[in-house]
C-alpha cells in the first residue's frame, strides 16, 4: 500500500516551526512543484462592519479545516503513488483567507518569486517562474473573483472547489479560472425546476449581501419569472451589523403578509445562519425553504436550536464522492493534548517574520485542535465539497503528469512556465485551441503517440479527462465540470438531521429527477404544501389577472359554445358545440330520419302497402278496362292517375336516410310533379263530368273541341309541364337545396332539404292547394249527377284531407323548424295518397268485385234516364 506511508524525501515543515508531534496546522510543504491553496480555516467572529478596523479571525471553521486537510490528503496520496508523477514531489502553500485582503496578499505571494519579493512579469525569454504552479480555491465567489483577476495576469491556473458564480465562466475576464463545482446557472436551473416540480408559483427569494447572494437572487428571480413563477417578495440578508436583525424581521414580515409558503435562500452559510436564527426566534413554521449549495448541507445551520420547527428544508448540494482513507488521515493529524495547542496569532507572527512567508490575519485565540468538533464533522460528512478539493488537486497532478511527459515512467523535471512554447519538434501553442507542430520533426514511424512534447499546464488542465474513484473529471470550454447536483432533504430523526438525497439534477439539458416519497413534509397531514397566490383554475376556466402579478387571478367559466384555448375562451365552430366550462368542442350529432327508427319503419311499411294497392287496382282496371265502371272513372286516364299516385307514394322513401343535394332534389321533384299530375287528373275528371251532364247542351262547340282534341290529356300534360318548370327554377336557383340547421338545437345539426326556402315551398303548396280547391268545387257542382257518376262526396272528402294536411304543414313550418318535419311531410304524402286511393278507387273496385250487376251498360243507362227525368221534373 502506497497510501499514507511517510515519503522519505518529504519532511513536514510547520508554520510555527514545531516538530511532527505538535498541532497539525501544516500550511506549507516543500516540493518540486508547489500548489497554492486558499482555505477559510478561520472566519470572523461577530464582525462589526460599522467601524473601520482590521478584521480579526477568532472563529475556527470546522468545514474550512476539513477542506484544508483534504488538499493535504490529496497531495500526500499523489506523492505516494508510483503511477502518477512517479519521481516528482508535490508541495503546497496554504493561506487562511478569512478576509478579502488576505486573498489579495496571498495571490501576490503566489505569483511572486523569492527572494526578490517583487512582482515582475518577465517576458517569455526571461523564463519568469511564479512561486506556485497552480492554485486551489478559494471557497467563495467574491474571493475567487479577486484572486482570479490577479492570477490571470500571470497565467497561473486556478481551480476553485466551491466558487459557483456565473461571472467566473467568462473566459475573457478570467481566462485561467476553472472549478470542480457546477456554476450558478446550473444551480439556479435546478432550483427553478424543483419549484416547478411541485407546482409552486408564489415564492420569496432571499440573497446574502455579497456578489454570490445578490447575483444568485437576481438570476433566480429572472429565471423563475421566465417560466411563469411569480416572486411575491425579495430581500437581502444584511451583514451582521447593528440593526441588521430588523432588516431580516422585515423580510420575514413580507413573507407572512404575502402568504408565501416557499422561500429560496441563496446565501453563504454564515449569512444563512444569521437569517435562520431570526426565523427560529420569530417562530416561523410550516414553510418550505430551498437552500443554495453554499448552505444546504452545513451543520452550522442544522445545529441551530429548534430549527426543525421552521418547516421543510430542501437544498441543492454538490455531488458526493469517494475518498478511501481520508477520515483516518484527518484523525491522524489531530492531537488531543490541550497543552500542545498554540496560539494561531503566534503561527501567523512567525510566518510574517519568516523570510518566505507573509501575514494572513490577526487572530487572538488558540487553534482548536481537539478532536471533538472535527470528529463530529467527519462522522456526518458526505464528501461533497471535500471531493471537489480532492479532484482539483488530482486535475493539477494529471496535467503535470502530461506536461512533464511522465508516460514513460519517469518525469522530465523542467520549469513549467505559464506562457512557454511547447519545446521540441518545432511545436508552438498558437492559441488555447490550436497547437502548431513542425511535421518534419515528428517520428512518424512511432505515430503521434511517440510525440512526447510538453504542453502548457493551463492548456493541459483544460484538456484533462480522467476517472477518479468512479467519477469522470474534465472541464468544458468555460472551465466548468460536467457534474450536476444532488437534491437533498433535511430528514429529522430524534432532533438529529441527515441530509437525505431525494433526487438529482443533470445539466445540458437540465433534467431533474425527484423521488417525492422520500420527503417528509412538515405538515400535520404530510401533504405537499401549496404556495400559490391564487388557486389553479379548473379546466374550462380562464384566468383574469388581478394586479400586476400573473399568478394572482380570478377564474372565469367559459360559457356554452366556447372552450378554453390556453388563456382565452374561444368560440366553437358552427358544426360543434360545448357545455359551459369546457376545454374542447364536440361535433354536433347529425339529426335526420334514420332507417332504423320506428317512425321510419312504419312509414316505409305504409308506403309499401300503398304501392301494392296501386298495383292491385291497376290490375283490376286492366282486367275490367271496357266495363262501364272503369270508363265512368276515366278509362285510360285512371292509369295516369294511379301511376302518379305510385310515384307520390314512392317519394316517401326519399324522406328516410341521410339527405344530400341529390336526395333533396329527388324528394321534392318526384312528389311535387307526381302529386300535381294526380290532382290534375282528379280535377279534369270532376270537370268533365260536370261538363257532360250540365254544360254540353249549353256549350256544344266547346264540348266538341274538348272531346275532339283530348282536352283531359292536354290539361293534365300542361299542369305537369308547368310544375316541372317551377321545380327546375327551384333546382337551378342559387338558393341552397340541402341545408344544415344549427339553430334548433345546441348539440345537434338538423339535416334539412330546403325548408328554409319559404318562397318556393309556398309557391309549390299554393299550386297544390289551388288544384285541391278546384277539385272540391267541381265535386260540389256534380253532387246531383247520377249515382254511378256521382263521386262528389268521395272527392270532397279526399280534397278536404289534402287541404287540412297541407295547412297543418304550413303551420308547422312557420311555427318552428325541427327534426320531425321530414317524418311529418312523409306522413302527409301518405295521407294524401291514401285519401285519393281510398276515396276515388275503392268504391269502383267494390262495385267491380262485389256489385257486378251494377257494372253493366243497362244499369248505367237506367241511372242516366232517371237523372234526366228528375232534372226535367224540376221547375225552371
């Protein structure tokens, strides 16, 4: 085992000059290549920024100490590996950057070159060599921006393990900066996706009073607003100065006044601790708190007394990593002897007075090297930020391994100059993305793998790609790692918290996965809390914004005939319908006389019987064509009448089934023409009987012309042609024949045949009614004719039915258009057809079949003679 074995060539050098048994605050280690480091081993204790004074570092940071030890662990582990930098020793120099001025001082120390102690950037040919090869840290974005501005002037690579500000991704400003933690853009996207996951849209965003908090707060608000999340209030956690608590109280009052249940806290751990102490003191409960990465897994927050009462705490955390043997390493370097503790101020004084050191801060308390606090931290640590430190050191080591051409098992120990050309084979770095190589100097026989030329450390760092304990380590073009975040939940068990991983976030593109069953919501019923300005509208309602926040609204129902189309109630098409509060329009159901309806079956059956009767009557009249009864009924004209009645009765079938233009034309054309012909036959027959018995003697010439030129057939023909002409005008006019009526029902469309064309309907009906009236008049005039020729009562009865039925139809059309009109018209057609069939032909068939003695010439002559005697006997 190479791990943790004391390297024979490396002696421990401590900042206070004590031996290995003293307190392990080893801030400097010599080596072939030095890696600089910034770690907040101490932080300010109760700072008072209202006074202009030198800050003091009085408060030991357990987390900072652990991060510092992680770098030491990584360096020692690499130095004891034969596979990585085999004959090279890495050293380090650490600065405890509890204040920004220490970051400035440390950065200048790193880029200086002892013993000159003068910062002078030499030209390439001068081979200026800084103290450090690369720098790890610092932890905060504010400090990283300060140090990066200095280090980039000297092309010194810098890898931060916790500075996540998006500003640092700008390679025009910070060309040498990289990091092993994702940037804030990814973190903010994860926060917004988390809020969306639970359908929250009414939040408060709080940020700390520094670049990290202010930039994060602004970007959370901007990103949330873009996806429809409303920010009810915002606030800034002030620095811990006199009166700062009142500012936090005002922030919390706004949260209460706005009825906000979800609060995003984008702050570093120290400011977050200050904020939550006030939250606990004000007894705020039942809220959901979403913490940014800088504070989400910090024990200094979870150990605040009674903090478990504030509600449910979710957070964004760096991915966990594996570091075998790390805990043992840290515990090995902790002394439990209180008498071996030294003042940190003494350490700094010795460093300040030493020829190769510098002052970092003025501190006035002992370094707490007792194991209790650190052991507790190690017990609960999940190696998140620690692994970022670990992987940053390994990235530098892998870059050096390539730069020093260690692939052969031995490294070329040469000076690594940030701006040097790649030596050998005429290779030269032209830009960060391009390297020019002289092909004439390459050993092509060995291939490109044989081209062992060093590269700049910065360029090599940008291209490292390796696996570290099952985690891929590399950087994108902006120096950011490919890793995402864990989503954690503060899970309380017996007043002890564990940071339970409930999901993860992956960038490019942003994907969030959450196992909701792992979250214990701090509510009585354990339900997911809501945080909405207004309750969501149910489907079929639209939002009417109240005020300037789009999340505050009232819900309005979409009325009948409209549907919810995103944010408006849109009208349905004419062929569709919708009830109130509808999200879709439904197609109207087509209404017509269907074949499977009982009414249709009855009508079709009656029409079939009517056709059969007309066939039977025609057969009887053919058989008895030359008998007096058939001749008195009209002779051959009866067949024209029967044919017209058959067509009229058959037209009923066109009223059943789904109509269209062709059906509508056939329906009206067949009935109107056939029934007009039918009435013309009845009319001419009634007229002819009256003429024979009452007018022949008075108008003999007219009667002769009538008989000679077949007046009855001419009359029937003219009426039929005239009706055909009227129907042709109706068919070829622009008035639609087939119509869809949407006005009768809200949910149905009535398929109709021209009943909206009242002009043509009334013209046709007027023709039928006028014929019926004339038939009725002539039948009345012939009421005294011989009984064998007296058909007045039958024709009068038939015409009365015709007049009543068509008058009823006119009233139905005028009163309302409904789906029963086709059935009503079909029924009326059958009534009219049956009235003539029964009233005109049945009596004659009865005489032919059952009163054959009356169907003789002698009987008819007797009847005529009797009629003549009675007429002559009447007084003039």
